[in-house]
C-alpha cells in the first residue's frame, strides 16, 4: 500500500505475485466491510495523547491532509 503508485508498476510486480494498492480504496473497503471496527480503530489511534489532536473531529483532519479525504468522510459520517 502506497501513495507512490508510479514507482511500483504492475508489470514489474506481477512476476513476484505482488500487487500495489492505493491506501484510499484499500481503507475504504475495510471501512465499508465493518464501519464499527474502523471507527473503533480510529478512536483507539486518537486515544494516543502524545500523537493526536485533542478533539476527534480535528484528528480526522489528518487523513484529509494525507490524501485520504474519503476515509475521513466515512469516519465523520459514522457519528464523529
């Protein structure tokens, strides 16, 4: 999983049985499969006081800054 898809062409990875995935669709599929688990995971990450924003809504700004606005939107829609 990487945002840098251009350095991992499918033709170079296929002989090794490896595929590359953009984190957005990968994380969206995990969220869509079990929104409660993804929400609990995000809340657990937010609970790390040394590395997160004090308010959960602000914590969800991080995925947007990292190029994952769809994930932040899904988590917000889940009752943030």
